[in-house]
């Protein structure tokens, strides 16, 4: 008998919630990561959509909210005008939170350990172990220590977009599209701003988003075409500030503040789904589904998919359903839920013009704070989208023009 029911490789926003939820369902889980915690990674950290609600459901939102301000106000400028929505709070949960990864991932891994998961930090997995074509465990260890082998009924790669497990099992890739944008970001103090600001500049092929985070810092990101990377790298600060200059008001406010950290960047950002299961293995988070960070959905998707996979594995281990059947359902559900987001994200990263109807609705609600708030709440799934996006309401907003 294997020593563990499940081994999870990777302990950030996909792996730790998966391990925690499996332990809550009674599974014996080993969670390993070559990193130690708290630690940062050069990724963004804005959590919205279903992310805050899941953190609340898991009893972790208070710890996040204690470390970072809730993001209640939203500004989005698609090159037309800045549309502002305020008071984005529903049932005590704000639209967004932006904890640094040092806080978020530590809260998540501690929650897993608190539920009885055996956690090994600083533990790198060098190899996966197979018997008769089935993955039966891992081989690895801590730096300078002996190599150990551990066995489990199922081994999960929550090991990020370059997943070694996905490579070893040759997980098929589908709906793939190469990287479109690269991103640079840093943190400023002393910047006057809304909680969250988004600027799309299709002509210059730039997207800029920024949000408040811990210690009253203002995080500013710029997405730029990946083919410009060699030129950007020759002088990152100049390229970044040129990008900000496409929004003169924002550039002025950022220049009035002070950059407190170096620039961080990421460029290898392909878009793909991977088949997320096979004999003795499964994938979750970026390992199984990766996309350009334009819509900032990676963390909330990782949470959601961890919840789906934990149910599938727990049902399979309990004998409620055949594990293979449960995992096939996991793949289906994982693919169904973000299908629209995936296409929309690709279109946005390619700077495809927004549909005229979207622009017309924005213009119609421009001077109406209540409608602006309802629009964003509906768009972000904080209220039933049909409360705003129903034909009668849209016709009323657009002055009787049929929609
Ligand atoms: C520039 C940028 C900006 C982004 N902005 C946002 C944003 O604002 N909001 C948002 O929701 N998402 C954002 N994302 C996406 C988000 O960061 C990812 O979707 C998310 O981190 C995926 O989590 P994960 O747990 O799947 O993988 P990761 O966070 O990559 O974690 C993988 C873990 O696996 C461990 N690991 C890997 N291999 C091994 C091994 N062999 N042995 C042991 N451990 C191993 C690593 O050490 C790591 O800790 C952004 C991404 C980028 C690049």
C-alpha cells in the first residue's frame, strides 16, 4: 500500500488549497515544494472573481484582509474615458484583494498544514516514479540531503506552467496559442490613485494595470508585445515609463511617487490547456491551464480548479465513483468554466477592438455611479449577471436601441 493517498508537488495557490481540501475530506496528503515559505515569485497577485469568495469559504479571507487593503473601487479606461465604479462589496466581501505572494502563499500552506497535511518545504522533486506505466510517486529531497522516494495512489503536479510532471507524462496540449505579451512591474509609494486602475491603449499595444497592495504600495504592471522584448530589455525603466506615458495623468502620478523596488518581469507566457490526468497523475493550476495574465485570473482559477480536483480525487479515493471517471469530469468542468474567459483573455491580449455594444454601454452609464457599480458587479460575477445584462435593462440604457 502506498504511504500517502495523494502527493502534491508545488505548494502555492493551486497546490496548497488542493492539499488542504483533500485533507479535510480525510485523505493522507504529502505536500512538497522546492521553495521555502514565505517567499515571493515574480507574478502578479490581484485576486478577484471567485477568489475572494473561496478564501472566505475556506476561513482564510480575514487573514488576507488583515494584511492588505480590500480593493473596492475600480477604474477602467479603454482609450475612450475612465469609467469609475465604487463600493464594490457584496456580503462583506470586496471585489478584490492584492496580498503579496509572501503573504498569500504562506497563508495557504499554513492552512494546509493546519488541516493535517504533511508539508516538506525546500524539497525538490527530481523524478517521478512509474510502475507499469502508472505514476506511483516521487523521488527527490532537500538541498544537500539524501534522495528519498515516496509513494501515493495519485501524484498531482501543481508545479507551475513549466511543470516537470506534465513534461514527463507528455500531457497532451490543446487550444494552444503562443505568448502575446510580456509584463514588467514594480511597486511605488506616494501615488494618488483609485484602488484599481486599468488602461488599454490599443494603438500603442499597451495595457497598464495597477492596484493598491500591502504597506500602502501601489503596484503598476505594463503588458507590452513580446516581440519588443529585446528592445525593452536594453533599458527596462525607460521602456516602462514610455508605456506609462501613453496615459499622461497616470504617468504624472507615478512620477510624483517613489519606486521602492526593482522591476520584475515575465515573458514566457504561452496560452494552453493540458490534459490534466492520466494513470496515477493529475495536474492543477498553471501546470494544466495557463494563459496570459491580462485578465488576472490565474489565482482565482487555481483556487477554483483545486476545489474541483479535490472533489474528484476524494470521490475516487472514497470509492464513491471510479477515480478515472471523476477525473474526466474534472477536466470537463475545468474547461467549461473558464472557456469564455480564455477566449476573451486572448482577444484582449491581442488588442482586438472591444465590441461596439460594450463601448455603448460604457458611454451610457458614464455619469451614473449606481449603474457603473451594478455593471462591474454583474461583469465580475458579484451579482447575477442577468440583473444588469438583460435585454430590457440594456434597451433602457441604450435609449430604446434594440440589443
Ligand atoms: C507577470 C505575471 C502577472 C500575473 N498577475 C496575476 C494577477 O494579478 N492575478 C492572478 O490571479 N494571476 C496572475 N498571474 C498568474 C498567477 O501568478 C498564476 O496563475 C499562479 O501563480 C499559478 O499558481 P500555481 O500554484 O499553479 O503555480 P506557481 O505559483 O507557479 O507555483 C508552482 C510551485 O511549484 C513549485 N515547483 C515547481 N517544480 C517543482 C519541483 N520539481 N519540485 C518541487 N517544487 C516544485 C515551485 O517552487 C512553485 O512554488 C500572473 C502571472 C504573471 C507571470
